[in-house]
C-alpha cells in the first residue's frame, strides 16, 4: 500500500509517499516540497499547487491520500491559504477515487510520538527513526507529510485489526 501524506500550504506544501510492506517496516519512497512564488497572485499559486499535486498523484499512484486537517490557526491570514491548499489536495484525491483521510496536527503528533504536544524537532526525529531515514527530513513540512502517511498506516492497521476481531466501531 502506498500512502501520500500532504502538509498543505500555499507557500510551502510538503509531501511524503510511504510504502507499507507486509512483515517489513514501512519505508519512505519519496518526499519533497512544492513551493510557490510568494510574489505571484494567489490564483496563480493555487493553480501551480493544483498542477503539481495532480501530477504527483497521477505519477505516484497512491492508494490513499492523507491531508493535515486545518483545525486551528492563530492568524486568519495564514489559515485561509492553508485551507485553500488543503481543499485542492482533498479535492484532487477524491476526484481520483482515492481513499482520503484528514488528521489534525495533534492527532499526528500523538500517533507518531505518543505525545500530542510534541515539538517539530521531536516529530522530525521520530519520523526519521520510524522510517529508518539516514537523515532528519527537512524542512519540517516534509517531515509532517511523512508523519501524516505514517499516521494513516497506523490508524488503518488498528481499524483493520479491530474489525477482524468483531469489535464494533
């Protein structure tokens, strides 16, 4: 199973593709950053993000896409562009017929580190450890995207075991 994690942002959008393998550790297949020109008009930047994410989904062929849920932002000026980027990612994945899940940053931190208020550095270190990466993923947007994919795989495995045990959801 291939899972594409997306840490949405208009200026910097992190992505991370993680492969789940039977009887083996999950592994990072590809990760990176989609950056847009801050001097360009918003509609052009959203168009760039749409184009790049659509190409990524088509080229990599993930089974599921997980996007960080915009839960709370202190600054409305940053919340709106993040929500716009999130909407593009969710819409593209849904239009491609993929499984789409969203998790808040706190849910991801809890799933990856066991602590819902983990720092960026703690998240980056744990992602590197879980995926046996040679280096800490940089920038944090990339680590967050990989963490989203890891969270999906963790939750999906738990849900599958629960259903197999006949425990009601």
